[in-house]
């Protein structure tokens, strides 16, 4: 229980804590989910809320006037729900405006991106489904941060 409380409060580890928490996780027989629970990107951040064999659930925050890569995935589809803010989604070249409570499905291999068009932080929940959910299943078609291959 102490491990989960620590992970939930901080969302991330200092490198000096890693060995200590691995020892606690092994001692408890628990899996250490917190290692990649939270990550910061140039456009904002994401937190993995839950993960299973063929699904992953993320809380994604996009800073004002920032956007994610225009990208596609070979092995997963996604479902997004905006929980705060305003978004412009580009889906296979079509622009769609979303606000709080709106949802959209991103089919397998569809080119897509989300952009924060508001002055406050955009927050949405992403549910990924597929045979592989790794962060490397991204083909970036356009990226504001120079990460296209």
C-alpha cells in the first residue's frame, strides 16, 4: 500500500529512489507500474492511468497553442474524450472541433493529431486498443518539434 500511495502522489521517481522502490515492489510481490506512469513532452504531458494486455488508458494534457504530431499507428486504434478545454482534431485531413464532453474515434492507421486551440490547458482521456501499445508504434507525418524520421 505504501508503494501505491507514493506512486500516486508523485507520479514519478527520483533516480536515487529507484533501487529502494524496486526492492519494496519485489518484497510486496507488486508490479512497479510507476516507472513510466508520467512523461513530459514538448507539447505537455501524459499519465498512464491503466494498462492491460490489449488496452492502455492515458490522461493527456496539452499546453495552450501546442499540438501533438500528425501521426498514425499500425497496431492500435484510439478513442478520445475531452474532459477540459477546447481542441482541434485533424483526422485524415479533416478538421473537427471538440469541446468538453465530446469524443472521437481514431481508427487503425488513420492520420491524426490534436491541438489545443484554447488559452487554458486541454485535457483528454485516450483509450488505446490493439495488439501492441508501445510508444514506438508512431509514424510521425509532421512534427513541430523535429521528431519526424
